[in-house]
């Protein structure tokens, strides 16, 4: 049953989600994974992806 | 801006993080060949202090030094760089990532909030798809719109 506390929590949902996202991005393991994924993406982009006009 | 989407349909996988308080999957969705920024899609289930898990999905933009620049939670914002086909692929991947997570974790209760208020029926459609996934994993659900116009879905895992 959706209750008053659930409704109260709804108002701050975006704020919580944004803070969690920013905290996750600062996590050392996550930073390493992101860095690796980004490097791979940029390499792929330069080699294979079509350039937009 | 020249965003290039690299998503395939329903990949549903990427870097997986699983802790007591958080389960998330992220995958690169594309790249901007003018700014060198890279965009990641995240689907995250985070434990609230109530013990419920709160799903959310968002796109995070990283700059050329791999620092996070911005988190996009609103489709009105992502329309500035995602075309219609890219948005379709992002949604397909969000749904596949939710399937992946629900296939690995049996959460007792999940509570899901829209980030926007007073969503029109076409914008609510994606949440209908999300609900259908929960139902397919045996959850029962409840939905309401608050007096402020925010949408809430609560899913409980049905007893066997």
C-alpha cells in the first residue's frame, strides 16, 4: 500500500537520485570502469564511427 | 553538438555493480564527436532507509577528462541530443537492464517515482512497460498520482 511516507519520499526523489548518481561517479572502482569504457568508446569513434556533417 | 548513438537494441548489459545497498548496470550509449564527451546510461536500484529498493534510470555525461558533467533524468532534456531513434534504443536498453537486474535479484519491495509531474499518457507509456516487466517477474503493483502530480508505482514480490 502506498502510504504517506512513500508520498513524502516522492518529493525528494530526484534530489536523492542525483546525489546517488554523483556519489557513484566518485566511487574509485566506478571511475576506473568509466575511464576504460570512455577510452574504448573514443578509440572506436575515431576508427569506425561515421562523422556527422 | 554531434551526438552519435552506439546502442544496439536491448543489449541490457554493461558494467554491473552489486552491493547490499545498490544494484546498478551502466553502459555507454554514445559519444559527441565535437566535444569528446561520452554518455552512459545507468539503471540503478538503491535501497531506501525503509528497506525498499528505489529504481531510477538516467544518462550521465562525462567530459573529455572523464569527469561527470551532468545527469539527465528528464526526457525533455535528453531530447536536446537524442533523436527519436536514439530515444527508442535507450528505452529498449533501460527495459532490458531492468530485466537483467530483476533476473538476478529478488527485491521484496520496489518503489518507483517519476521525476516529472503531470506526465501525459504518451510519457507514461514507458512506465507501463516497466510495470509489465515487474509483473512478469511475479510482482504485484500499485499506482497513484500525488496531489502534486507526481507518479508513484510500488511493486511487491508476490508470495509463492
